[in-house]
C-alpha cells in the first residue's frame, strides 16, 4: 500500500492532480478510475476525483491483486521522427505514460507503437514493455527510441550502457543560473523520506549531468542538458538539488510558477546514436511542444 500525508503547501489541490504529481506512473484518468473503484481512499473512506485535499489528509492507494495486462494496439496520435525496419523514433508528448502498469492498463506509448508497428516489436522488454529501450518520465516530452527486433534492442542497450548514446535535453528552470556551464556529479537513489521519489543520497548510484546556459530571463534560465548516466528523474533531482528546479515540476519543488504548467518543462530535444544495423551515425531532433514554445516566446517578449 502507498500512503501520502498532505502538507500545508499542498492543500486545496484536486486529489487526482495531487496523486498524479506524487506518483509519476499513474495518469489522471487511471487515478480517477482507482478512486471510483475505491482503491484510493482519503482518511480510510471513499472519495471523489473532484475532492480537494486538506492538510494532514492521509491518502492511501490500496494494493491491488496483480493481474495480467492484455496489451492492445490503440490509435493514439504520435509524431514519428524516424522509422525503418529496425527502429522507430518518436516525439513523445508530455502526459503520455511510456508503458502500461496496473491501474494504467492502456492509453500508453506502447499501445500507440503497437498500432504503428503491428507485430514487429522487440520482445526483450517483456510483454508489458515490448521494444522499449529507454524511458522518459510521463511529463517529459521528446525523443524516444523503440526497437522493432531483438538485434536492434540488444545493440541499442549496449550503446546506452557504454554511454555511446548522446541525449540532449532543454529545460526551463526557476532562478538565475550563474555559471555558463557546469557539471553535477551527485549519486542518486531512492528517497528515504518518500519511496516514490528519488534523491541525492550518499549510497546512491553514480549520476552525472552536464548543463550550459542558453538564455537568462528575469526569474528563469533556459538550459541545454546532457546526461552521462540515465538514473530515474536524474535531471529533475540534480537541478532541484542545486537550487534550480524545473518549471512545473511540483514533485521536486514546492514552488509555483507564473505559467500554470502541469508537468515539468523538460524536453528531450536531440538524440545521437549509431544505427544498430548499419552503424551509421543518427542525429535526430524534435521541436519544442507548442506550450513550451509559447512560454519561451512570452519570456522573450518581456
């Protein structure tokens, strides 16, 4: 069972929004379904998705009996940046979960990819994660590679393991970053205070993040980020730790932003890797989502 206690600065949020920010694996739709099924309780009583949490409320997500999730192809619009017989690279929109899970059985990137690729996905990721070589958080947009066969999956996994895949992100963070360029080298592991969060911890796994400033605004900074390692929530944890949380990332920052963004302003803009069959250098980019462009334009025009 998962349990959360509502803090003073969290009160007044709709419960589905509150849980979505706490649990990155559950979509708002999935949370609403679990509330209706009385799997999610407030102070041990049933509630409604529209309920606004109060300070000291105890939110419980009951354990549900594990059951096999039947994967199905779904016609979910997704931008394809590149596709051939071995791989497909997509520009994942913010808010789309990568693969199904209990409480979130469909409406994921995997369901969308199955509709595009039919029966050609790699099986190495298992029944629930076919073809998935690496992940992006639900509310991170941008480029993601999917393997269509086991050869491609093994090759790409080795490239990632050997730090041969270059991932470039763009993030808008709160605060004025003073350094023009810097490297964050801090180990990341599961938070001892909240098991759903990651944190900089002494005995965590090595995590290295490089960033450089693209532009400074009055209260914000636009960063270009490259990661050497791929720890869960790495960029978000590192930037929050040094005092520059990603705009819209309420999981790792209690602060608000001027744009009322749901989900962090973090975009996987560029991927560089060797094609798993030909060895050709692939260099792919994805444009910012419209909401991201609109906010940058607003800041540019201030």
